[in-house]
């Protein structure tokens, strides 16, 4: 019964966590475009990447060393909620774009930190209750995607895609989650932290993961693949909605209700989460990440080939593969970090993963995508030529697909991680480390003896 209640709490937490995000993430671009700020869409979405470079890592350090993770989680959502409500206020009427951006930037900072903390809280609670995170977490995370879809549909069906209401919904849900979070499991701070060096207590030990070639390559490619994460979130809705300007497609369901069409991506994501345990066990982390990269290639290229009319099936397939592209990278990568890091730096390690993917990678991706799309789509020279705009969108998607393909090929050649390594238990891994240390020590003794004799 205790485990059932635990899972129920984590399910509600994940549902609200991602419902907050779903209320604006795919429609923010529509709002900005409707207010003649289309050329600045990338800056707003890039703010998610910028804050992810330091907010999650900073709060992860604090959670590892000083304040329990669930307490920081409550504070993050409370401050995020107030800031997002302020964003909605500045978006009313004649948009005050600078104050709106500042309040949005602050809100996103606390939200991205809370996202990293939510993983740490869930993994900690599951492990303390004797549950396998690889098997137990994906079904719980499934309900996060359900929450994302629910608010996407609400915003679309109520006609809020181009309105400030989406920010008020997000702000309100943040405050609801802040209150609910008082009942989520506790994350006790490791008492051994106080005995460690200042560097260790600050959580900077997570940086030592870069001394491990395997982990260094993993984090670097996480950054490169993170480039892809926010491109469709930023531009898919404005792209599909733009078909309303083409007479052949103006009355199609997809063009009118782009959010509902795009939500197939999140439905696919929800279902693909459930496949992660099987794929990780069957194929190993390297192949699962490689599958995710190929899925990104298909995601972008099919977007370029499709349309909401006779090419609707291509849009649908693109949405289906998105689930593989996102989950097999984000969730599997997070689980990989959890399994490969020591418990004392787990929150910091998750923050580092967030830093590389949703931070550095996503920032480069959204700003780079803005340069590409501003050139091919939002150029004033072709603004009145709807056919030229459509062709510009297609070229942009093909460029993104080519990038993902290059990353997949290089990753396949450079990342070294045997599937057999993942079958080892923690005790077996420790035994291997002890044996390796003993072997090194024996070698050093032989060297000393040799030097002394000569």
C-alpha cells in the first residue's frame, strides 16, 4: 500500500510538472507571431537553454549539500508561478515586450531547475522504497506527458494559442504544484557531505565525470543532440498554422488546430516512455541513443515533406517518431546518468545533464534555428509570397535533418559503451573497481621494486 501511495504522489507531481510546460511551450511562438514579434521567437525559446546552463546545476548543488530537494522544489514552483503570472500581465493588450521577456526568463529559470529536481526526487524515493528506477519511473513519467497534452488541448480548444491566457494557466498550475509538493517524498541530505572538501560540498564533484572518457563523450553528444530539442517546440506550431495562408490548405483541420495535430507528438512520447525499459535491456544505452538520433532525422525531414492536406500522413508519422526522438534521448539519458553516478552527486549530475542538453545544446539550437528561419521564412523580401515562405520552411526543416544525421553518424563512431556493462550490478561494478585498483597498486609495487634493485 505504501508503494502504491508513493507512486500515486509521483504521478500527480509529474502530471502537474509537465502540464505547466504544455500550456505555453508549443504556442508561445503563435502568440509572438500574432503580435508581430515572429523574429524574436528564438530569443524566448533560447532563454530556456540559457537558464538551464546554471539554474538546475546551482539548485542541484544546494540540494546535494544544504537544502532538501523537495523543499527547493516547492520554492522553485512558487517563484515560477508568480513570475509566469507577471509574464501574462505584461502580455496583455499592447505587449510590453521587455518586461515580459524578463519575467518569462525568471519563470523559466525556476521551472527548468524544478524539472531537474523532479527527477532527483523521484529516483531517490523509488530507490529508498526498493523499486527499480528503470522499470518504475517510465510509467510514472508517462503521466507527465499526459499532463502536457491536456493543457495543450485546453489552450487550443479555448482559442488561447495567440493570447496571454496560456501564461496565466501556467502560472496558476505552478502555484497548485507548489502546494501539492508538501506531500512528496523527502530527500535527506547525505550527512557525509559535511565531512567533505569545499569543492565536494559545492557539488562540483560532478565535473569529475568529464575525466571518464565514456561519460565525457556522452555529455558532449548530449549537448549536440540537445540542439534539436526545442526546434519543433519553437516553430512547429507557427509552421503548421501558416498553412492557413495557403488557399489549398486554409480549411484543413491541421492548419486550424495545429496544437491538436502536434499533440500527437506528445501522445507518441507518452507511449514510447513505456518502451524504454525493454529497449534499454534489449539494445543497451548506445543503440537506444542512436535510435533517438535517427528519429530526429525523420522528425525534421518528414515535417519538410508534409502538409495538412494530402501530405497529412507525413505529419502524423513525424509526430509518431518524435516520441522516440525525445524519450529515447531525454529519459534514457537521465536514467543512464542516474546509474553511472555516485549517490552523493546524483542531483548535481542530473543538473549537469540538464546543463548540457536543455542548456548549452538547446540555446545553440534555438538561436541557430532562428537564424535559419529568419533567413528562409521571415525575410521581408518574401513576406508576401506565401509559396516562397512555404519553400523556405521546407528548406529549414531539411537543414535541421541534415544536422541530426551528421551527429548520429559521428556518435556511432565515437561513443564506446558495451551493452554487457549495463548488466553488471552495483556490487559487481564495485568489485571490478576494487580489482582494477589492486591491479594498479600491484603494478606500482613492482615498479618500485625494480627501481630499488637498479
